[in-house]
């Protein structure tokens, strides 16, 4: 099982960025994928998550309305579209999988997730 994030970059405030999370070694169908981030000196926090079976998505308040999570099951890839980014969005972004969860709706609590990617750096700065 492997998750590989990509798409991180330096972007100006107000700009947009799309992160990708490519999964291999398992199919996405019955799992949840979450996006998380960790800024220097801070704990890892949830950003968004998606149910791969029905596309139900969840967002933390700081990203709702600016970020959009989506999935392409045929490509085994989950995306995070980041719009109107702010300096406080600067962090390493990780995706992770919650395998065969016994609950119906995804959650952005990091402790629920089983396997993680290596992360991709996002820097928001003018």
C-alpha cells in the first residue's frame, strides 16, 4: 500500500494550487482518504476527507469554501483543490487512508487513519 502526494509549490496569497494523492496497492472503493497538514512547530491537523464510495466530503472550518476535495476512482487518485490560499495555509500536506472504516462518514481526526504518504510542501508567500 502506498500513497504519493504531489503538487506542492510556492504560491502567492490569493492564488490556487491542486494537490494530488495517488494510491497504489489497494483500491479506493471502500475507504476514506483524508488530507492533513503540518506547519513548523505545530501539530498535524485535518484539512478535509472524502468517502471514496459515494464522494461524501468533510472540511474543517478554516478550509471550507476555499478547498475542494475530489476523487477519481479510475485513476486511484484524490485531489485537493486549494483556492484563495492564505499564508496560514503554509505547511507540509499529507494524504492518508482510513481502511475499511466501521463508520459511515469520514472524519478529519488524524488518529483514525492507517497509512500515510510522505507529504508535499506548500508555501504561501508574496
